[in-house]
C-alpha cells in the first residue's frame, strides 16, 4: 500500500481574504483525496492534512501561491493509513485559542531555537523548561526535566503562568509544544508579561524528532498527535497508544485490561466522569462504526458523498456563471457595445 504523508503546518500571517480561500481549498483537498482539517483566520493558517505525496504537495503548492504564505513550512511524518476520516476547512477567529485578547505572535514571540540547538539550551541549569501541552499529552512523552503545568486545555495556560511563574525568579524560560504553534502564543504572552528571556522550540517536537538522532535525543516517550495514530515514535512512525473514544485520552494495553474499560465508551481515566447517557451514546456510535467497518464502507461512503456534493456545487456555479455571462453578452449586443463579455470560467485546481 502507498505510504500516507501526514503534514502539520501553520503560519501566523495576515490573511484578509481568508473567507474566499475556504471553498477552493476544500475542493482541492477533495479532488486530491487529501484529508484532515485546516483552519483559516485573519491571523493565518493552521492544521494537519494527510494523503499521497502528490496530493499533499498539490495542497501545499496551492497554499504557497498565496503571497504571504510563500515560505509556508511543514512537519511531515508517515502513516500506513489515512489518519483522518474527512476533509475540512474551517473559518475561525483564531488559529490557536489561548483565550487572551490582543496577543500578537507576529511581533512579540520568544526567541526561536532550532531543533539542533535545543539540547544545549535545555541542558543549561538556569533554564526552566515548560511543556505547554495538555496534561494527557505530557503524560505519554516529553523532554527530560520538563515541567508539566497539568492543564486540561491551552486556555488554562495564562492562569498557570500567573500562579506558577515569576519574572524576577525565572530569568530563562524555554517552551515547546507539538508543532510550535501554541508556543507562538505562550511565548508572546510571557514576553508581554515582562519575562525577558523566553525561548521557543522552532517547529515543535515534531521538527525535533525529525532533525535530532535518537542517540542524541533528550525526548522521552512518544509524541501525542491529534489524529487516528494517537502518538508517534521518535522515528515519526505510529506509536503504541490507542485512544479512549469516551474522553479521547491516550490509553495503553494495560488500561484496556482494566475492569473500568469499555471499548468505544470509557477508560480507567474517565469512567467516573461520563454520564450514563453519554455512555449509551458512545456505545451506539461504536456499534455503528463497527457495522460500517464490516460493510467496508466506513469512510469511502462519506468521501463519495462529499465529493459528489462538491462536484454538483461546482457544476451549478459554472452553469450560473454561464447564464450570467450569456445575459451580459446579449445585453452588450443589444446595446451594440464593442466590449465582449468575459467567458464564464471557473478554476480547476489541479495545477
Ligand atoms: Zn477515557
């Protein structure tokens, strides 16, 4: 089977026309069978996509044609299967949410540190190393000696910083996250709070795993990723964890042997958090997924439906453009205007 390329990307850049990019980008992803989610906002683009080498490249090339995104960088890994079920492009207010207004990563981020220089920085005893990811992400792997702020979501980071960090005591702070995007905001936030030396692992853990050989690595464990692979190893291959379909936390084989584990519904970490109603709903969903799997229609049906809908919309748009164009043409002719009407055109995105 062909290897699937998984590509994580983001860029903080002003995108004033982000709404108009949504449909052509989604059409391209559907045509190229590229799955995953991309978020578009006036502050930039963020997301992870997966597909064939050619498909992913088509999407990247298209994005790089947008003037401010010409140097868009990405972190790649591989997977035997497509780790996403759908193709989505969402319009958002922010491409990563920390819940603090007015943070501007384009002007105030911390100092970027390349993966190759990261070991030297975090080996400095004066440096306080903070993992800005959520607790369940830190749990399955992190850098040796990194602090886990035990946050449930990134929105809790400012409160953690206020309670636990002191600009007079913590003179050098180094932060990291999966692909680097959360640190764009967390380092900008600390800088704005008056912390002077704030460092940011450029490209995040994924870039570090790509660049630093395992024999020299200070990374311990696996790296949590937000797709069906759950985690990746140091070699950026799918890891050993599964995911609880109730709480989405990573679970081990041992968790699955627990009495509190019910496939598709709950695990030892969430069995006392979910309600009976939720449990029933999760079980029903699991049943449907299994039925779909047995029929072998799991994702194919969904894809075909979306693709058909997209084709219908494109056809409809082309037709209505043609009608408009014809109307304009007959109007021009009747007015005996010399200027010819523009032919109806719609873009074909297989460049
Ligand atoms: Zn769970």
